[in-house]
C-alpha cells in the first residue's frame, strides 16, 4: 500500500492538463467506486474546462445502463466489477460525450461487498482513446475504503498521463 498525497494527485492533474491542452484533447470520466473523485481532482485545477469535458458517476447498475449504455446482460453475466463492464463504461462515456479520451473505474472499495473471486480492493480501470479501443487493468489494492479509492484515483490519473503521451 502506497501513501499517496493530495499534492501528488494535483501534480498528475497538472501534467494531464498540459498534455491535453497541447494536443487540443478533452477527457471524460466514468466512475463507480471512486464516486467522482477523479473528476473532482481534474476540476480542482483552475482552467480545467479547457480540457475536462464531463464526468459520469454511475454507482448503481441502473446508472451504468442508463447513462453509459452498459448492457444488462454484461452486468448479469460478469458483475459490475469486471473487464467487460469497465470497457463498456469507457466506450459508453466516449459515445455520450465530446471527449477524445476516457478513464472508467469500477471496483469494490469495501468494507463489504467482496467475495473469494473478487475481494475488497479489486478495481478495474479502463482507458479509452478515440478510435483506439480500450486498455484495461485489474488492480488489487489494500487498505481501508478511503485508501483503496485514493489508490484507484492515483492509478487512473497515472494511466491518463501515460495514454496522453503515447
């Protein structure tokens, strides 16, 4: 478990801002377990309207279906915390926005909700770029609810930087 400071999150957002502004690109977020924390970090930076397009907080399965177009069959077959759902969230956010890139997050922050197959701390993060598909990673974070969520935000922002550079 890493200790992540608010300053390190802010530094990542500043780097994202520079990259996206220089490329004239916009970001959309689709968040579940982080409850809009990535969008909050982005909009904490003055001038973020130049590169942050919008954020979706789709905590319930119904919201994932209604706001992002996640297929009910995907949720039923795989559960909300899965590769297929995070990728449908990312692609749905891209389809329902004017953004050039997306980060989507779904996971189990705890303290309840974990299973043997998907323990507390399981978080899927997917990054999508316009016309480039989705790249997703499953993380297993440790700690309490806040720590798990903060680690997810950090990894999401780190991935945005990496994808914006590629």
